[in-house]
């Protein structure tokens, strides 16, 4: 089976963002990670290499102290090696567009845990930097719903325990770690369902 045949012609891309608040138009996007999913020889979803960026707050962005305390991000730490929103999104979108072409998919679809949140920040940043997004503008695949259906849990950490996936609280709220774990959860659910059909 080809990837384009698996989810209505969509290219599945797992995304997680870390932010300086909940308002996607005012609060800073501080970290983003994207993992494009592929299909192996046996027809199972697998992760590809993550694209991970620390992001500089956009000019005039709000930095909510409670959000920074929660995710532990020090925006002034030079070792973050932060890049502009434009650079981060341009690199992610370029890779996604290449995969869209190679896989003959129609659009990318964002997979996330509370996916509306990640999509909102992605769309707001895309509008600020004025580049065209390869992602569907409103459709997402949300592991919150899938976890509720399969494991009776909506919290990512609790869903992981029910799914039998290793989870480290000390690494949580890093875009890289959360994206990798969300991808692992999504692949487990979809792969198990595929072989029930």
C-alpha cells in the first residue's frame, strides 16, 4: 500500500509547538517540531527524521511568565540557537512539499495532541511570515480523540501508560520529545487498527 492511499491522499505530519501563552495571534511561538510519517514494507506507519527548531519570539510578541515557567524555556538563553519563524517554517514546509510531490499526496494534514492548538499557532506564524502553507487549513488528526476512543484517556502521559509506551515526565513539554511520543502513539493506534480491518 502506498502512503497516498492510507488517509485520503493526505501526507500525515506530526507537529508539536511550545509557546509563550495560549493566544496564537499575540503569544510567541518558541519551539516547533515536525515529523513526517511514512509507510514501511509491511504497510505500517513509521516515523521519519524530526525537524526541530527553537524559535525567536516575533517582534512585539507577548511572553506570558506562567507559560514560560510551565515549559521551562529561557528565551534569552544563547544556547537555544533560536531561528526566526520564517526560517523554521520555510525549512519544514520545503521538506513537506518535497514529500507531497514524491508521495503523490494532495495536502499535508497536521497530527497533534490537541491539534487545534498546534494548527492555530502554525497558521498564525505562517500569516506573519507570509509564506504558503502545505497544510490543510482546518482538518487535523487528533490523538486526544484517538486516545479517548482506544484507551479511555485524553492526557498524553496517561494515554502513553495505557498504550504501553515509555514516557519520561522530565522530558515532557519539549517540542521534540512530545512530537516523537505523539507520533509513536498515533502509529501504534493506526497500525493496530489497520491489521484489525
